[in-house]
């Protein structure tokens, strides 16, 4: 037992507390440690400073550790380039495609922990040996119209203005989206033309978007994509015309319902060799689509090798002409053959109609409508003539560069 002097207990305890307090270490929370200092922000840039031959679609990125960023990117003409910053301002990336053969300068500054940092870098994008443009069009050669309406047999054409060395690379940049979805495929006719169609005719009301995202794409042999292209359109009512040479009638269906029957006079048949070229006078059987139309159109036989002054030559202005083949087959008005329409074939290959029927069909038709010619002689319609729908589906799929 410890005995305290009488009357001195409080004084003793106070002295003990003061001694203990005097011996304790100061709190590290209250006293700054000069050995601990905040690190300066650290900035990283991609591509590296001085890089050349950079893909114009490659990522251009600035990131920071230990701070927040401010970034500018300008081209060699002084134009600022759009960028995208993360909400916490720790990362920035380019927000638009860069140009070919341009030099870009990126400047990044950062603040953090009471300190600052900055980095500047420059790089140069690649310069292609050559560039290829692309046009999205119909098989008739007219551009697809965004917001337009086309028939259930419309075929999409991606036409390149330069021969493509790497078809697979080009096709990977082509896409078709539909609502509702359909099965479809690309088919390369040659090095400059890829066609796309569904396995079966579209359903009316289908929405179609086609894109060619070729900018920056290496298309082979030093050829790069020049510019992207896109079109969105709608499929209209189902229009299918069936021209039967046995009956000499054209029956026109709308959404499966017969809406008009038109007597016709088709190709007279036979061939002639003129100037070493064999010219056919058959209306070739097969599945055509409406390409375009004109009122009037000048038809000139010399355009396919038949001189105007020859026995069967002609140059004539024709009314209400609806074109269905790339080599000049039309459904059109021809009053001179009204007597033969429905019983005798007299034309060079077109389908002659009377004035009322030619005008009605002209007004009824839109590009992509289907015209099927049956039971004629001669050779069947070929692919290059607008015969895409005559190619069996498995053969069509095999024409893809990605098959």
C-alpha cells in the first residue's frame, strides 16, 4: 500500500500527469514530416513523340496519374481537333478521324497535389500511294437516296472508283442492317463492284441502312479508303410483274394481288452477226428489276453495235420507258406494234406496250420492283445485265470475299 501525505493527494497526481506528458512523443498527425512530399502528376502520350506513318484512325490518347488534364491537339494548319475527356479528367482521346499525310501536335498539362506537369508531342499520319472512293448505288448506276423508297428486289451496289487489291479488307468495312433482319450477302462482280442482296425479296416496310466505313482502311497495294459513305432507305409495297411469252401478257401484282394485265410484244428472236459481233433479238428470260425510267428516251441501236442505217437499225424517241436491264431492255410505249401486242413478237428485245399501259406502268414502278420474264428463247439474263436475282443463293454467298 502506498501512503500519500495527508492533504497532498491532488498535488501528487498532478505532478505525475505532468511528468508522463513531458515524456511522451509528439503526434505525427500534428507535426509535418519533411520526408513525405506529394508526387508531381505523370503524363503519358500515345502515339510517341516523333512517330510517323500513323494510321489516321489509330488512338490518340493522353492520360495522367495523380492529377487532372487539359489537352489540345492541332494539325499542321493550326486547326484544333475535337477530343473527348473522361468525367474525372484523367484521360483524353481524339474524337474525330485524322487526315492523311498531316502532322499533329498534342499539348497536355496537368495539376495535382499542388504541383503541375506538361508534355508536348508531335506525330505524322501516313500518306497513301493512292485513295479509293466508294459510291452506294443501285444496279442502274444511280446513287441510293437516303430517305428514299425502293422495291422489294433492290440490289445494293458498292462501287469503288479504283480496283480493290484486297477485297476482304474492303468487304469488312461494308455493312447492311435491316429492320426486320434478313439474311443477305455481298457478291463481287469484279474488283470495283460489290453487290448485296437478301436471300429472298425484302418484306414491304423494311428499313435498310448500308454503310461503307472505308476511310483509313488499307485496301491493298498502297490503296486506302478515301471517304465513308452511308444511305438509309425504306422498302415499299411489293410490285412484281410477270411477262410470259406463251401468253404475250404482262401480269402486274401489288402485295400479291393482280392489279393489271397488259398485252405485250417482246423480242422477235434470232441473231445477226454485224461487224463481227453477234447481236441477239431475244428478250432474255430471267428475273430483272426496275433500274430507272425516262419520258421520253432516245433509243439508238448503234449503242449496242447495230448501225442506224442497217436493215434493223433505228433511232427513235420513245415515251414512258421503264428500264430493266443495263444493256437497254425497257417496257415502253410503241403505238406501231399495238396490233401485235398480245399475239406476235416484233421488238429487238424490249417489251412493247400500248400508250395507256406504258404510262400506267411508268407511274406505278419504282427502282427495285421485280420484273420476271418467262418462257422466251435465247440465253438467260446474265448477272452483268441486272441478273442478280438469277444467281442461286449458295453461289451468291460464295461470291463474298469473306466466304
